C-alpha cells in the first residue's frame, strides 16, 4: 500500500492554531475556577466519602495537567498547590480542621488571581 507524502506543515499555521487553542482555554478558565469554588463550598463541610471531595480533587488535578500545556503556567502551579493541600487534608479521613479549611480557602482564592 503506497502512501501519499504529507505536505509540510506551515510553522505559522501551527502558531495560529496554538494561539486559538490557548485563547479558547483561557476563555473557559473562569468557569473552571468558578466550578472549583462551588465544589470547595460543598467539600468544606462535607463528610469523608462525600462525592464533592473527589469531584474537587479531580477538578484541581485536571487544571494541574491542562493549564501549563495550554499557556497558563501560573494557574497550573496554583492548582498543584491546591491539589496537594486537598490530598493532605482529606487523607486523615475526618472533617477538616479550621486551619485546613482556612489554608485551602486561600489556595482556592489564589486560582482566580493566578490568571492575571
């Protein structure tokens, strides 16, 4: 079976497409941050085993992976800090302490400010 040779990809077209992807991602980020804020409000008072805890972890983890590759390095770093704090706080299997909730609340707020 013979294959047709691929035409070379124009570097400017690659830049244009990446720019469009970055802009699209940045436009969606405020909604992703708002979702994390809403999940945090629920997870903050949730008991161990409540789905809101896992949903919050997954949302933070998703930002950790996607943000840096789509031009939002600061958001990715802030999300990584949040994910680490959540994992540590949820690991003991009990209700969050006041200190844990306060520290995580600061990290959640930091997500939105990392976009500037």
